[in-house]
């Protein structure tokens, strides 16, 4: 029997456009906040990296909290949409504040201003918005194919937005006068765009009712606010601690968390590329060229992901094969970097991106399968808490990656605004931009070889009863 469909094309596109909003925040922060703080505000990269790490570690604690709150929410808008809608207003305000550190402040006050606003953005507002956005994958459709399509469309918007931000921002800041004032104006414009697009995304979909979500699931239903359904149909309340234990008991969830953390460390080190372009390749604007070389193939790969997943009857094979390709390609980027061959670096950066694209496109569907595994084994639905792993991985991985980059820059002897850097700094930039991404891809490929959640769900369902 053909699987029921829930969404029209405009629902999928509307949902996916939400990542435009998320990435005007994320791309601006991840690609440019460090160079803004070191070169426009005059802060030390090592201290900034340390503050980011502490902020992100605190941020990781709030992910499960907000996931649990989403599970316990019941409004006319649904569970996740209210959090997604209102959370972005805070994102916009704190994004502007981060890029509006008053130049009259002393050094200590500037660090404090950055830490407070950066933590509020990440630990509160972006967390609430992003977990809710991710959780919608499981709340607006039960169709596995639609979930993969939503993930692909979402990440096409994400990488397209990142491409645009990374391509235009350097020159955009210069056109607005440069310096701290230029960064502030750019942040205001990006925040306004994000507010509009986020609102459109929220209003373009509707959440299924608890009855619709439970339809067809034998022996279980989904409870209302703060409740999970047991195998005998009784409603059972669960605490934040109970939800955390359910997550820890799901080995596939743990693997996906690790993958998310590694992918964000990968991204954070690549986002330090503006230093590599400036001091090794001699042209900061090359960041946009490399962004195109990575993001355009990534978008093309995302277009093909739903077709490939359907053809291969699952996500496991295409994800693992893609990352093995990415490992080889990133190795050739390393070779091109040491040869000083920019075309070679661009070509193999693109091939690596194609290999990585299936996982980006189907990751939300994988998390939905992971959530289904918890339901099949424990007879409890914790979709919002389960999707907290997306924000948890983004925050912890991004924080660790950015902190490492800051520490390595400081340890290498980087001096802001100097036309040339010390040999120790040049060697460190090679390591950060070339070697770390390749090694991380190798680790991710290993983890993906263990991520057989689809097979586990199929085996449980074939057995006709929940596993214990």
C-alpha cells in the first residue's frame, strides 16, 4: 500500500525556507564573529575562544531542557511552532547586540558584553528556535519520503544562505564604511531578513494532532502536554531526567550526537578559512569562491538525495559511501593546499561536499527514525527531546571548534591586522584549514558504519513487538 502523503510542495518549500533565517544568524557568527572581534574590536582570539567554549558547554545543557519543554507544550499553534516563532525575535536582538559592542567600553567590559549576548543567543533563543524547527520534521508528516525531502530542501536553503553570506559579507561591510559600524549595520539587516523568513516558515505548515500522529501505531498513542504513551495505551508523565535516560539508552541517538558534534567542529575549522585566504592565499575575497565551490555541489547533492535514498531503499549505504568519498577528496584538498594549487583545492572541495550532502539531506529523517526506535523499544514518544540532539551537536561542536581555532591562533602567534604573519602562524593555518577537516571526515565515516537504525527498526517491527 502506498504511504500516505501529508504535505504539498509549498509546505515543503515553506518549511525549508526556515533555514534561511537560521543561517543568516549561524553563517554570520560562524564565519565572521572571530575576525570581527579580533580585528575590529581588538580582543584576543584565545580569550574569545575560551569564552565561546564555556558559553557552548552551558548552551548544551539547555538543549534537552527546551526539547522537553516542546514535548510538554500544547497550544493552538501546536507544540513546536510557538517556540520557533517567538524564539527568533530573541535571536535577532542578540545577533545585533553581538555585533554592536560599544567601542568606548574597556577591554574587560567588551569581553563581558560579548559573553552575555553570545550565551543568550545560543543557549536560549537560537536553541528554542532551532530545536522547534527540527522537531517539526516529525510533527507535520509521518511519511518517511516527505521527511527526507524536507531535510533536503531545508539544507538547500541552509547552504544557499551560507554561500550568499560568505560571498557578500566582506564586501558588504566595506561598502557600509567598514570597521565596527559596518559590521553592526550588516547584523541589523541580516536580523530583519531572518525575522521575515522565519515567520513565513512557521505559517507555511501545520502540526498534526496527537490523534493523527498516533494513527496506525498499534497499542500506543501520544499523550498531551508533558505525557508519553505506554504500550498499553495509558498516559504516563515523564520528567526531564526520564527523557535524558531515554536518550542515553538509545545508542543510535548517541552516535548521531557524536556525528553532529564532529560535523560542527569540521564547519568551525573551515569557517576560519578567512584567515587562510587572507594570510596564505593573499585574498580574503577568495572565501566566497571557496564557499561557492563547496555549497553549490552540496546543493546539487541535496537535490539528488531523496532519489538516491529511495533507490537504495534506505539512508545507510548512501551516507557511508558519501563520507568515504569525502575522506579521499579532502585528502586531495590537503595535497592541493601544499602545492599552492587553488583550482585543485576548489575541485576536490566540491567533490567532498557532494559526498557529504546525503547525510546533510537525510539527517532529520535519521533522527526521526531514531525517535521511532525509542518508541518501539520503550513505548514513549519524546520527539522534541530527541531533536534536541541537533541543536546540542551544533552548539557543542561549534563551540569546541571555534574555541580550538581561537586557541590555535593565539598559540601560533597571530597578530591582528598585520600584513604578514609568523611562520608558526602560517603552519597552524595549514593544519586548521586542511588537516582537521580530513581527519574529522574519517571519524564520521567510522561512526556512520555503526548507524544502522533503519535496520534495527525494521527488525523490531518484523518481530511484532517492542524490544526491551
